[in-house]
C-alpha cells in the first residue's frame, strides 16, 4: 500500500485550507497513493473562540468534509481527514475535534471524536485548555478497509497507551495519529511516543502533522512541530517529513504486522493483577 501523509500549515481560513488540501490530495493521487492522510484540524487552526464561532460549521454543512468526500469519490482513494473542528449539536456548546475515514466512494466509513483533551501548561507562556473549547469523545473506533483495520486517534491521545492497546486488540493493523503537536514538547516527545505505540501494539503508526508558523487573523499566533512520521510495527521510522509542507509518500507492507506479532505476541499476554496499594 502506498500512503501519502499531507503535512500542512493550515490557517484560520477554512476555504483557503480546503483549496490547499484538495490540491495536495490530487498530487498524492498522481503519485500513486491509495490512502491519503491529513493532519489534525485540517480545516481551521485558531485559538479564538470568537473566530471559530464565525467560521466553523456542523458536520452536515461543513465544506471541507464535503469537498474531501468529493475528492475521494472522484479519485477513487481512501482519505483520512485527520480531524475537523466542527460545531456540536445542542445542548453542547463546545466544538468537536472529529476525525473521518472516507471511502473511495466518498462515504464516511467511520468517525472518531478525540478522547483526551490537551489541557496543559508546556511553558511559562504556552498554555492550552482544549477542553474549554472542545468536547471530548467517549468511544474508541476501528474501521475495516481492504488494506487492513484502522484504529483512529488524534494527537494528545498518543500519551495514553491503553487506548492503542485496546485498538490493536480489537483488530487494528494501522493506527492513525493526526496531530498539531506543540514545538515545546515535540523535539523530545513526538517520535519516542509514536515509536512506543508502534512497538507496544505491533501496528503501523501513521501520523500526519501540522507544521510551522500558522497564519492567524485573530487571537494568539500558533506554531506546530511538524515531522509527520510513519513507524513500522518493529519501531523503525519509515518516514520523517521534517518541516516541509506537502505530500510525503511511503510504501507499506501490511504483512509485516503479522510477522512482528508472531515474534512478540505481547497483545496475548495480558494478566490480571491487584494493586498498587
């Protein structure tokens, strides 16, 4: 399988982001990709709730979702929309951070709402309270495809190994981790966390990321770490996109999942235990 990770520097303008993303999807298709993945918040990066209220839509009305579904159907490819920032249905007043897996017919095969909210103070000047603006999800998701079973996660989820173990034990061969990772933590944490999730589960890990300085019209500026990564089930980094926006291709041999799990069948070795006390 040839996968294409789209590394973006999304702005807070959803229409402009859709144009850029659609162009890259078409380029990835020309390069032979059959599975194309975009990062977290593909449609809009913004810290301004006021701006988000003005530009974000409900799922049924979202132009990015509609546009990328049309591209998937026109090109006959699978697309993982890493996530979209969307309006929720009442009474929930916060937004959703929702990932979508789109079939080559343009249908929604599955969607997943980010479980773990990024509520942290990574430096004295960089604080995030994602839960103030976004409602967390409450269910894990796997989806069947012709090339394997996909376990869907988003960004900060990567720090919670139990989620990935549950996905792998539910049949996942490929784990997706679209992200907009902080440059304060990325240099030390991003690659080790992704390698650990791959090694622990014997899965391929595909992590398309936002990168660079984002163009923001309202609110605080935003920079992201980049370095979209693909990690093999053995823990080998097969792709590191650095800081370059664009299409980054990798060829995957999905039979490697079974080979690695035969060597180290740790997913079958759970034991119940008591404590700690």
